């Protein structure tokens, strides 16, 4: 039994209206009368290969677009965030001095701890190092420390030897 007769018999069981034409044509050995969906091979003239090639090209194009968007999109955001990048490369001492400058040269130590994401111990050690290098002055105010840049100390805290700025 040929493949055409098997297809015709299986088609006849499910589609009785076409079965007579299919069986009659199959018996004659001619393919011209077959229903287009019943015996046609899945691949005609390499159309499946062409579809796969088009799909791969579409994926490659999409990938290239995504890479270009990421590459050029990040470059634009880097230029607009230049200040953020500069802050990332500051040392801890520079960051504390910058924070003090932004707050008129003085801040309470507890406010410095709240402004940065460091522990109280780290801020205390850092301020002690800065005070040792004469980059800041720590003044005791009750139970808190007031941290000042040189020249920004309150006038009441200056000794009688230093001239008062009035």
C-alpha cells in the first residue's frame, strides 16, 4: 500500500466529503486532485528554511538594537550624572569635609552619622583622624560633639589669644 493510499484512507475516516475524491485520485496514481492540506509536504521549495533564516535575522537585528540602546543609553546617563560619579570617588575624609562645607562649616556629629551610611564608631574614628591632622575641630556640647571646619568655630569657643571676628 502506498503512502498516498494510507493518507487517503485516514482522510476518508475523518473527512467523508473529500474522501471519495482523494481515494479516486489516489487509485489513479495522480496527485493533481488531492486536497492541498492532505498530502502536501511540510517543506515546499525550502520555505521553512527561509522562514528560519528570516527569524534568525530578526533576532540578530533585535539583539543589535538592544546592545546599541544599552551602550549609548548608558553613555548619555553617565554624562548627566557626572556629579554622582565624582561623589563615588571621594575618600571618606573628603566626603565629611564636603558635607561640612554644605552645612556652613559645622554640624553635630550625630547629624554626620545620619547623613552618611556609616556606623557611629567609623565616624568617630574618622573625625578623630581629621582632628589630629587639624582639618576639623570637635567641640563638646553637653553630650554631643559639634564638628567644625577651621575658621567656622563659634566665637564663644575661641580662646582669648585668638582674635574675635565681630
